[in-house]
C-alpha cells in the first residue's frame, strides 16, 4: 500500500471532487419532450460551505439554494464550462420542475426509491387489493403527502361499501 503525503492527498481529493459525471435529463415543456446532455459536478465540502459566504442566512430562500446549486454543478457537456453564468427565473422553474418530478441526482436516494418501489411491488402482489400500500412507506427519506378531507371521506366510504 502506498503512503501519501499531505500535498499528494490534497491533489488527489481535489481531482476526485472536480470530476464531472455525464447526465441526460429528459423534460417536457408545453407537451414537447426534450433531452439534453450535461455534466454534473459533485460539490466539495469547501464549495458547499462557501456557497453563501458573507450573505445573511435569514434572507436565503430555497429558490436561492436551488439556483446556486444549479449554477455551481451543471456544466455544458461539449465545452465543460458552466452551463450558465446566471440563470433566468423561467429556466430555474424548469429545473425545479424536473427535480420535483424525477428527484435529486443523489445516487443513494435513487437506490432507496428503486428498492422501495420493488418491495412495494412485491408486497402489493401478495396482499388483497384493499390492503395494498404506497411505495413511499418503504422509503424512509420520502414524505407522504397528507390526505385531504375529501380523500379521507372517500376511503371511509370505500371501506364501508367494500
């Protein structure tokens, strides 16, 4: 096993964190489907902690965080330069819609969703229809939206009639 000195370790970690991973997100705008080739950079600890350095944390919104992360992590696949130096509100909404629909690029979360979906498919195939469950109960980091009053009433009616 080779032993690294401090400068070799820092050089290794900076190259490991600056690698760009190719992605091809698909999205729909006005019923037209698009696909784009991009590169996604994993942010280092320093980049994340310095993302809002010098700014008032009380005034930072979720939209600011999303916008800043897109600016820092999404690169042009051909030129390997940042996809945009600034991002317009419309484009930000498109990226937010993509993330809301397909989730984060985080591989751990993707695996959790896949395993949860497979387990729900298996579980729901073994039980009666009225005892089937939502796949999100097998995903500890997913939130299940609360039922509205109307949905609760419909479930109660369905139970009584079934």
